[in-house]
C-alpha cells in the first residue's frame, strides 16, 4: 500500500497510468448502475480494436489526427497559451488541403501531395496566428478569439466547399486528384483495406520535432520562458510578443496538418459540416492526459483513439451506449488534474492498514 | 409584411435567443469574479437542458400538465448545482487546474447526459418531445404598446426572469457586502483572507451559483426552443456565453448587452432571407456574422481585457 501511495507523491509516468485505471473503474461502476456488464463491454471494446487487422488499421487512422491536435494544444500550453481554437485550425487545414488537392492540376505525384500538406499546415498556422497576433498586439483574450474563429472557420469552410469545390448534387466536395493522395496502397492492402496513410508517419515525426524544438533549441527555451513568466522573459531581453505569435503559429500548423491528413489520406473529399467535427476539442483532452509532453501525447492519443474507435464495438457487443467512453475519458482527466483527490481517497485506507498492523 | 410587426418580432426572437446566454453568462461572472475560471459552462448548460427535458417529461407523464416545465426548471437548478460541485471540489479544495477541471465538466456532460437519455428512453438519442413547453406570458396593457409590446412584453417567463436576474446580479455584486467579498476573493485572495473573509467558501458559492444559472440557461433552450434534449441542443452556446461574459468585461450589464448582441445576430439571420436586397448574401456569411463582429469589436474597442486579477489561481492559505 505504501508503494501505491508513493506513486501519487512522485510526479512520474505512473500518475496518468493510475488515473487511466481509475477512469476505467468509474466507467465500469456507471455501467453496473445502468445494468450493463462492464467486463463484457471492455472485452468487446478491446477485441474490436485488436481482433482483426482491418479494425486495428482503422484505429490507427482514428489516432493520427488526435496526435496532431493534441500536439497543437500542448505546444501552446508550453508557451503559456490556451489554444482552444485547434478545432478551427483543423478545419482550415482540411479546407486548404482539399482546395489544393482539387484545383491544382498537373503536378507530379509526390510534389502535389507535399504542396497540399504544406497548404493545410499554413492555413492552420495562419488561422492560429491571427489569434496570436491579436493577443500579442492588442492584448485580447486568446480564448474568446479562438472560440469565435472556430465558428468562423466552420462556416468559411462550408462556404468554400459549397461554392467552389462542390460535387454536383451532393453535400460534399469533389474527390481530390490522385496525385495529392497520401494513402499508402500496399499498407492498406496489408491491413485489409483500412485507410492507412503517410500522415501517421508525419505525426510521429511531428512529435519528435516538438520535443527537439521545445527542449533542445534556443527558440524553444524562449517559448518556455515566456510561458513560465512573461515579465521575467521580457526582463531577460526576450521578445514576448513575437514569441506569442510564433507559438500560436506553430501550434496551428500542427492542427492544420491534422486536418490535411484527414482529407488527403482518409476521405479524399471534404463533407459540408453540419456541426463542429470535434477533433480539435478532443485534442485538449489528449494534451492533458499526455501531460503536455509530445511522447505522452503519442500514448494518450493512442488510448483516446482506441477507446473511441472501440466504443462502437462495445455498443455492438455489450449493448452499452458508446457515450460511456466520454465519461471514462472525462474521469481520467479528472483524476490526472486532481491528484489530491486520489491521495485523499487512499489516505484513510493507508492509515487503517497501518493501525491494524500495530495492533 | 408590416414593418412594425417585423421589428417587433425581430426584438422578440432576439430576446428568445439571448435568454439562455444571459443566464449562463451571469453564472460565469459569479464564478470568475470569485477567481475560478469556468470553461465548463457549456457542460453545465448541457446538464441543465438534459435535466429539464427528462424531469418535464416525467412530470407530464404524472399528469402535472402546465406545471411540468417548472418542474423541469427546478430539476435543472439542482442538476447544475450538483455538477458544479465536481468543478468546485476539484479546483478549489484539491487545487486542480481550473481550465482542466472545466474541460472535465464538458466531457462528463456530453457523455453522461446522452448515456442517461439512452438508458431512460430505450436507446433513443433524444428525450421524448414535450407536449407542454413553456408558454408566453403577455404582460397586461404593456404588451399592447406598438413594437416593444410585441418585442419585449410578449415573452416567455424565463426571459423576464433573465432580465430581472441581470439587475439583481448587478446589485448583488456592486451594492452588497457579499458582492464586495466575492470580488475581493477574485482580485486578491490573501488580502481578503487577512480581513477574515472565508476565501474557499466564497469561491464555492461563486461556482455553485454559476452551475445553477448556467443549467437554468440550458433548461430554457429545452423548454422554449427545442422541446426535447439531444446531443446538439446546446452545441456551443456555453462557449458563446463565456465570450459574452468576457466581452461584457465580467459585468452583468455588459454581459447582458453582449448576450443580446449575440441573440440579435442569430435572430437576424432568419430575416435576411425575407428581403430582395439581402437574400443573395450566402447563408454561411450570415451565420459567421456574430463571430466576426465580436472579433472586430473586441479588437477595435475593448482592447485589454480586465479579468479578475486572481482568476485561475488556486488559493493556498499556507502560501504567502
């Protein structure tokens, strides 16, 4: 028991792991109250994801954009900014990649895809950059601007698709040109036609870039200094305003790339949105569970993606509403955020055991 | 169409759309003035809309007739208080990051409300349509005044309540010792502590008030607009309420103005299609209008936001 107690006092990788277990337990209790079988539910969740190669591949497909929006939110967090606008940046990335993928013709195969990816990243970066610029130059709260830009992006994306890219008679754009696709044909075949694409590889590289940039470069040092204490950073001669814009821009590039991958690698078209896709908001959760660290985010995005993708199989196999997974994820974040609660719950247990031993 | 009726109706629709935002934004003010960031307003509204949909349905089922929407409002109030306690316990007592704790509320709301709806309504994705929503209460005499009679005095009881709430909130925050204490705790908790104000208790009250009010706001959407609760009943209204609060500089009167502005830009979209000169404007641009306008106004006029000084910082009495 003292070992368990120690886990929570040491700020280690075990903290999120214990939180995950507790989150799953909360989910199980709620399933029991609702009259469902939690063991059957969880086993059908995991057997959905790991049961065959197709579903495993599709789970990886689900994980990829979560890595990107998770990195986006975490990057801004490290610089002391709350990027609640990853959602809008993701949509702008999608839209730019779709436009380039459809309208730009005559480019050779790899070049076209690269141009489309870069367009997506830039669109996301610029969209976030607007927020950063207004925060830095005018001192406007970045949260409110991001929220407004999320909605603006949603309708702007729809406007562009509806008026310039629409497939006649349908609520979606034309297909992108084959030259812009980043799907990996042979890998998809190996995974029973799951939609595998190069975006997953780039996402992992992006996490490595995040790590090196943030902890091994002078620029990253400045970003973290600004995030820790803006006044101290300014006193040390750093340009705080420039760093805010830069942090938001890079953060937006991550989210925009996530959107671009989704179009170029998975759907090959862009549907007219009826509501916000939510990947950007999920990125906030991914970043929090991953402790705002790029490698933590690779893990937390995987967990998030597996739970979300598997929840469909869970409702099929055990008849449990898939929404239970959002309760589980919410609880996991809760336990990570309020570690004190876990300590408080464990403390009486711990003391009682000790007394018994004495007696 | 007669232009006087049109303007009257426009004002009326504006107020209907603003009501939920007013409740939630005022709620947000109480929480944030006490120093606790509340990004969970969206989730608290969702909890309220859910409770109203479910409780009103069961009240109808039990034969309570026209009283059932009020049972729904009451249920929303209780639900909002319970849900906000999660945020309060985590962020005040256990000093969790307030933004994270708010995100948790949003996640739990999105998941648990739909989970319970599916459980209670045999797997359906929404609550059964209510037969008895709230009905409008025309104010005697005043509702006969041209334009504003139709616009303001022929409205839902919840709308009148929202307007009264603005005045009460303003009075409480700026004219009572309770309001002064609440604001002191949000500006400089350790100074407030020194003069004997219970910092943590004040913050609990702030967060609980925000839960109750945001949930009432969510309930008004179920009871006046949709008559049912589903996954998209709230869809972002809570975030707009947060925007209205910041836009209004954490002042009830300012937040009221901002909420009405958002309500107006939602309402006016329906009217653009009526006129020859405006019907060619792409619909997406009309939807976009309130958000773009907000950014423009914030940048041009408001500038530096004036958030409570200790907003977002957990208070630790042992630390000086």
